[in-house]
């Protein structure tokens, strides 16, 4: 069992980095009338990572988006079946995302793609999508298993 504190701490770290980078850019822009060119690119990457980490936490806590009318109505067996179906669909989606984003990372490496803002290899950013997708798929599989055990 993987502790939920991993997502919690990653959220804190990513939010802190995002706040520090943005604050530094504001200070530099205020005092010099120029800005750091790299802050926008890093900030976009951190916001995407924040969404993926939060997605993993929401799946692990069974707080993903659903239509409450359908998910919480009916017999306990129906609710359990719908919960398992939802977890299974999230698992399938993120396994597919893992495969497709791994192909994207491979292409970034093979073709030598670089980021538009600071020119670093694009795979430095894109490698995190398959990693986060595996984490979310794992959380969804765990949720599927937990929902099957409950009576």
C-alpha cells in the first residue's frame, strides 16, 4: 500500500516552487522592467504536474468527478458495481495515457525536440506524463480492488 502522503507532499513542493518562481519573476519585472524568460515554461510544467498529482490524490481518495445522482442512488450492490466500473475506466484511461505518452517521450528523444522557451530537451518535461499516468493507473487499480472487497 502506497501512502497518500506522497501526493500531499508533492502538491506542497510543486505549489511552493510555483509560488517562488512567480514571486521571483514579479520582483525582477518590478525592479528591472524585464522578466525571466524561463519562468513561463517552468510554471506551465509545474501547473501540469500539479494537476496530475492532484488527479492521483483524487483517485486514491475516491474523489474523482462523477454524477452523484447515479453514483449514490440505488442498491448497495449497484453503487459498488458503478464504483468499480468507474475505477476500472480510470485505470484503462491512464494505462492508455501511459502507452501513448511513452511513445511521445520516445519521439522527443529520437527527434531531439527542444523546449521553445529555454531550449532544453523536451523529454525533460514529457517524461513525467507517463510516470504520473502509471501512478494514477495504480491508484485506480487499488480503488477497484478496495471497492470489490467492501460489502
